[in-house]
């Protein structure tokens, strides 16, 4: 694993193929976790009478909601042990392609994608593949599961319960300095943070810049400080309507689609399985429960979003805000927009999970943002320099 990690900053000289056969290890693991979940669980320990009673004899056909392997959407998946943080992080990576093999010092860029609360790095799977296609492989993508999410696990004897903003920021910095240990040879980084992830990215940006990493931009997806803080008092009521679990992963996928939580069935079939685990309680009414119940994150909500606007505007790099519909800007962002301090894009016909609902459009927006601010044409000012 150390040898594998050490190779990450040094990029391949030919374009990788983006098919299932590329990452055999990830595909084989996906067969047991994402791609081949059976429609009915195989025989196992005797189920509790309560759970057996709840299972229907004539189950509906849920084949259209069967999980899809994520192996074709990233070049590789890895577990990165970070001793200083007490966690082993699950990361998904498609490295940028060096266009000229003879130019070892050719600059490259990696989009670092941080998911929101309750989701996982696989929420960026379809988006990642679109970025690679739209940038012709020149822009890489790194996504990962944050602590207490997805397949990221605490190290033996450690706890991963703390989700305060400082902890999440330090985790992100530690992950990037592990994968890209030398700022002088590291790819340029472009942050893409969805909701809670946006709050983490705007805090990690100045820390990494002080360590002399090159940051070409920060993109925040569908979160505005004012709106987020205003919505917190009603969040618990909204969560009361959310099921505590499901009889199968297929039914969890179906619920996400039918409730329009996710509007892209294809992405849902890739990402939703990673946010559920089998219930450890044999007396539970549900076979599959949330990996990260959102109610358990309530103590951290305010810390995530407080001062988000000021920290976003203070980032010493290009800034992009992408919103799903016409969200109301708070006063600070409204003034910043009028002063040309950031670029804003409003994407129609998507929900909160806009990068899943329309990954192609969001990838187009981000690749154009990257081209404008990393591959700058002389005489054209970067966003935020107006």
C-alpha cells in the first residue's frame, strides 16, 4: 500500500481506459458490495421472528433498482491509512493524463471532491467520469469517504465519532499531504465541495496554501450560509419522515428515486449502496440501515455552515458557487457577487444532489471553470481578480 500511495503524485504517461476491466481489485470488491447484491439474501443465521414477519412473501420485482458497480468510474480505489488522524480513508482516484510523456514537469490538475453529510465519495462517480471525458483526461478526480461515512473506518482503538468542522478539515489536509507529500511536485488542486463538503474545502484551502500547495480554485455546490442556517430548526422535522432503514438495498435505491431525493436512477444505483450497512441488531425491523444517520450529526450542523460565506470569499483563489435553482444569497454573498468576487452558476431541473442529478452539466461547468482559471489565456483575468 505504501508503494501504491507513493506513486500517486507521479502521473501516468498514457491515457487510462475507463472500463470495468481496468481496476480488477475494485471490481472484485464491488461484486460483493455493489454490483452483485442478490435480490434475496442468501441463507444465513436464523432471522428474528419480527424481521421474518415483515418480509413479504411475494416481493415486487426490483431488478431496475439493482446496484451497479462503481469500478468503471474511477481508475482505482484504495484504502489510505492516516495514523495521525486515527482513520483509514477509502479514496477513489482517476489521475490526470500527461499529454507529453517527455515533459515530466508538465503541470496537471486534480479535482478534490468532498461529499456532503450522509453521503459518500461514490456520489461523485458519474461526475468523475464526465470530468475525465470533458477534459480529455487532462484533469484528474479524487473523491473519498469522510470519517463515519462509506468505507472509511477508524483504526483499531480509535474513534471516528467527531464530525466537527475542524476535525473534518484536518482530515482533508492529512489525506492530501499523504497522497501528495511534496507540494513542489504535486498536481495543482481544485476543490469541489458539496454542502457540508463545501464548508470543509473553504477552510482547507488556506491551510494547504500556507504549505505551498497550488490551489487553482474552490467550487461550492448548493450551499449558502444564510439559507443553511435558517433551515436548521426544521431539519429534525424533515428527518422524521425519513425511514430508519429498508428490507433491501434495492428498496433503498427505489425510495431515493421515488422521493426525488435523487433524480438520476443510474447514479442512485451506484452511490446509494455505499450509504447503507446491514443492521447489527438481529431484532431490528430493518435489514439495511443508514451508515451515517443524519440525526446523529445534528450537534455539528451549526459549526459546518457558520462563517461559510466569509471564508469562501476570503479564499485566495478562484471561486465558484453552483446552485440548484434560484437559492437566496445571503447579504455577504450578494455584495461579493456584485463586486465580481466569485462566479455563480444556477442549474435548473436538479435537486440538492445536483452533481448526481445532472453530472454531465456540472462537469461541464467545472471543466470550464478549470480551463478559465488554471489554463489561463494571457489577458483574461481569473474569477475573483475583476
